[in-house]
C-alpha cells in the first residue's frame, strides 16, 4: 500500500484464519466466524520513497506531468514495489497491490475540468508478477466507479471481514493523507457506514513542506504555533462537509490554496491552524453521521496516530475512547497503524482472486457489488 501521503510503501504478509479456504478451492465466500480478528499480520516492512521518486509522485498528483512522464513513473513505481516486497513475497501465495493514486475524480466538476468520473492508480503490476513469480491483483477502484460508485472507500469491506464483532459498535479510522472511517455496528454488512471525512495529514504535510520538512514530527510545530480563530471559522464551512455519505475526496481537493487567507499566516501558525481544521472536520463528520448511531470505540490507524496534538484534539472533541490500533487488542495479531491498510488490500486481493464480490455498494454509492481488482499472472 502506498497512500495519499506519498511517503513510501507499507507491505505486509497476511495469514488468514483457517475459516478461509486456500486460493482456488471454493466458489463460495465463507461466513464470518465469531473470533476477531480473522487473520494475523505475520510480517511488515516499510520502504520510504527516495526524495526524487516522492517529488515525481507529488508532481503527478498536482497534474504537472506529461503523459510520457506518468507512464515512466508508473513503471518506475512497479519496479520499486517489486524490490520493496521481495522479502515477503517468498512466502506469499498472492500479491495485492493498490498502487499509487495520482488522481481521483469521484464526481463531475466542470469548474475543475472534471468531465468524466475516473481514477488513476499507477505502479505497473507486471513488474511485481515477473520479479516475484507470484500472481498480482491490482487496479481495485475502477470496477466500482463503472458500477456508479465513487471507487472509494474500499477498505471498509476488509475492515468488516477482519474486525466486525457481535455487539460491538466500532469505528476503524485512517489518518493517512486523507481521513476516512469504517463504522462497524456489528457483523451485519448492511449496517456498515464508510466515507472520507476530509483531510488528515495532507494539509499539515503541505504546510510543513514550506518549512523544508516532510511532516510535523511529533506535532511539535503545531504545538508551537497559534491557531487563527477567524480563518478557522471560515474554513470550517467547506461544502464537502455538508455532503451526506457515501462520499470520497482526495489531495487534489484539500490543498492550502483553497483556504482563504492561509498564506497571510506565519508558517508555524499555518501548521497549527490546519491541524485544528483537520481535527474539526473529523469530529464534525462523526457528530453528524456516526455518533447518532451509537459508538463504543474509535480505533485509529495511519501516520496521523504519531501526531499527539491531532490525537488529543480528537479525544477532546469526541468524548469516546480513541485508541491507536497498536494500543488495542488487535495489536497482538500484528495490526497497527502502519499495517492496517496494506492488510486490507491483501483481503480484497484474496476475494478478487477467488472470484468473490469484495465491495459494499452502499458505502461507495455503486449500483451493485463488484469484484474489484484485475489479475496479472506470471
């Protein structure tokens, strides 16, 4: 998994429980067992993007590249992924590769030139298949878009498979570049709610790049700056927050240049203010759409868990147990902030290989469930 923060690749070796049949051995998806989680992370590696490759990816996200440059980047990423997962692939039966999202257009917007709903994840899967000798499932988002959905969020299906538990109302939340949640009211898939709440690390990271750094390590810059209350009030009225789920968004929408007055602030105050905005958008979306349903706990994954300022602001705003995934009972099975999303796509890849539907259409807005993912064989 390489997410919208574009900082590198997380790869996991996921072992599913014996309730799930071996690849190709069943035509019917199994029912969920009562035991959670329904698998364990055996091993995890993280390989950061070299600075040159990361800048290349960010330029693609900003729509600054030619077609030939994007094509070259896709193959360069495929080769990078193959090296990154080499040690894990030895023991794997199947590889699932999300790829790097460089553009996501879930809805039309003539003002932005968005005339066709589409999504683009790059990182050619042929390199993975040929260098590892294993089949690869990739391109997970396109089928849902064609079925009328937004191509996101897809992780909720895997969250339901791995973490849904009887009589527990649980939210599994990701603080990557973009913030998104999965609400699990129990084991009934029909009750799952999932959507992107708005920004997570993307605005903070963009502000830190103006200071020559990748991210706000330990939230220290946000803690040293001052929040601009008047501008914060203006930013809090973003129209995306008014939209009801299902909905998704991306870095192409949440940028500093969309925040009126932001560049009038001192750099550290920009960081402090957009951190507060990020916490507000998450709390706002929970208060509108999740808390009325009842919520017992919120488990957080993604890089944002290492920002204590953001985490404390969320705890102060929500008034429910808010835990990093590594501080929960699931940590004993290898599920942490860094492993959750990669493990999720391993589940999606497994279902796709088996020929089973692996989407929840009511969470993406699609007309029906689909088999998300394309198979590249050796």
